[in-house]
């Protein structure tokens, strides 16, 4: 075979190369039998398999040659763009059909018939959805007109029953400007009839909507119900805030109790002069029980103490929670008290953590 061979693979032309190089490509499966080759003395391109001696002849009984190594092969999935894969196209057409149809029509791997079929299917579905929407809107408008007429005639019970049917079956088709009137009339009637739970359900449904519209209420019973619900919400909010503060206080108490500040006689003067600086901290000091205090069921709940320091003494008071054990004490007894100085004050907010004898 003469030199100056050319070959075409993957839509690209290569060459010129020698006959030996061409044969080496064929033997390494870098050139397939169906690829086209051409030599300068040929009138036209022909399949590589037609060149005698280029590929080794095999008996008819032998199996077809193995595929080229993975490193040399290019799979169809690598050649196909992500957006041209059938599964991706199908999902896009179903879930986001404008984008899906656009990519579908751009894909060269989808036949014209398939493109037309998909387009027709979703155009039909769109038209069907539009027709259903128009029908539902017209039915809603008709039913609301009937309900409004019944209400104006003084037949509130019949009107509310029809309103409820429309809200249950076609709420999304009620125009926004009419929805507040419809809901307001239903809540008015239900509140006056004593059906508080049903009226609450309608108010909650409006409250869950993004704009949280306020219904147009005319009855005193409905307005009283709305005021009652607001008070309940405010009470719940205050309760949640109180519980949050209590949790935060308990957490601060637990942190402080792990490492209380032990006051010597000289350090107790600093506590006397700068009590605010001890706010939120656990303090441990020796003190003398002055007698008296608040008792309940034979147990002291508030203890007045006399704390001695290097220059004299000062009085303070601590509260004793029921879960804190306390020894049997009498007036004048000396105690070792660990307490949480919650407010930074000698008289208020001092919660005992531990009471023992020195």
C-alpha cells in the first residue's frame, strides 16, 4: 500500500499517514472497520474494512474482536450532552415543560415526530387545564352570586351553607376582593350561632395565608371572638417568653453552681461595696442565722443572715428552694451558704444552692 493515506473518524479527517501507520491504527482498534479511508489514487472515500490486509482476516466461526480498551473508547454517554439524555429531557418536559420542550426541540437526537408528539400532548394538557380553570371560575362566580342573594334576603343560614361549599371545593377561585366578605359573613353567622370552633377554623385559615387578610366582620359576637383569640395568643406569647427566661436562668444557675466564688473575710467587703458585680454568679460565704424568716410547713423558705467581714458585718437575705436541703438551725447558728446572686442585690434574688454547717 502506498503512502498518503487519510482517514475520517468522529466527523474529523486525519492524515496523511503511511500505510504502516494506518495498519497500526486498525490493529489497535483506533480505526474501526466502518470508519472511512482515502488514498490519493482513489476516486472516493471507502470503508476501512474494504482495504485488503488492513484488518486481520478471521474465520467465520470466530467471535467478533473485543472492544477497544476503555482508555481509548469514548462511550455514548460521554458524547451525549447532559441535557440531551432521554431521562433528563423527560423529567424536564414533565416538571418544567417550557424549558423541557425548548431543549427537546434543540436536541438533534430526538426525531421530528417525537418532538411534535410531546408538544401536542402538553399543549393539550395546557388547554385542558385552562378550560377547567375557566369552568371553575365561572361556577364559583355563579354560586357566590346565589349566596349573596340569599344573604341579602335574610336567609343567612342557607347563604352560609353555600359559602362553605364554595370555600371547601373552590377556595382558590374566589376573587380576593370577595374572599374577605365571604369569610366575614361565615364567621359572623357561626359566632352568633355559638359555633366558635368552626369560626376559629376559618380565622386560622386566613391567618395561615401569606397576606394574613382580616375578614370584614359586622357582628359583635365575631369581633369578641377575634379579641378573645388575640388575648389568647398574647398570653401564649408571654408564657413562652417566661418559660424561655426560666430556661435561661436555670442554665445560668447551672453554669455558676459548678464554680462558686468563695469569699474570705476581706473579700466580703468587696461583695458589700460592689454587689452588682456579682450578678449572675454563685457565691459561697460563712454567715450567721439571725433568726426568724419565712416558714412554711415547718421549713424556712427565706433566711436572714449576718455576714462578718474584716471590718464589721452586714445583713442579707437568701431564698431557699424546696429542693435544697437545710440543717436544723437555730438563731445564732453559723452556716456555710452557697447561693446564686441573680440580681446583684443583698436582699432580693439570692437563691440558695447549698446550706451546711462550717
